[in-house]
C-alpha cells in the first residue's frame, strides 16, 4: 500500500502519509480510506503528508473530482493541511485547494511538516499508527 495513517490522540490530528508512487487510483483509495478513519475517530484536524512520494501521477481531473466530493472530515471549518514539498505536488494540491474552497475553507498547502504543525499550533505531536479494523 502506498499510504498509512497515524493519529495524535492528545491533539486529535489524523495524519495520512503517502509514499512511493501515487496514481489516480492510489489517490482515490487514500481519500476513501481517510474518510472512513475520519468518520470513525472524529479528528479535529488533518494532515496529508506527501513528503515520501517519489512519483506523483495524479491527473488534474482526479484532483478536481476529489475537491468537488464531500470532504474527508465532514465539519467544513476543521483545519486541514497538505504537506507538499515538490513543486509538482504543491501545484496539484493548490488546484485541489482552490477547487474545494467552499467545502474546505481552512485548507492550507505547505512545504514541510514543521510548517503544517505551525499552522495547527502543535509543537510535539505523538502520532500512533492506525490499523483499519
């Protein structure tokens, strides 16, 4: 699998970490699984971390499709942060941000995990690996 999920119970942050090769299919599956986790644990904030991605082959059409779908966290005002170090991924995530602005007004796209944690106001998160049951 090209992704996994961690959770910081003290700060209630769900963090999805993608790695390796990410395609349209992987991105859609990530979104589906993330939505299931969010419904189950009700995080107050979320991070999608693309730092370990080595190949990003997600089409603009898929980015738009996901942006127009229901958000992973149902509550629209919850803070969401996307960590996108590479220029290509950053650009695609900005497209996602702009397309989904009405349902995700507190979505931020940043370059590093430190920036993401600063947006969330968290200094020392304690993430634990989640396993779908």
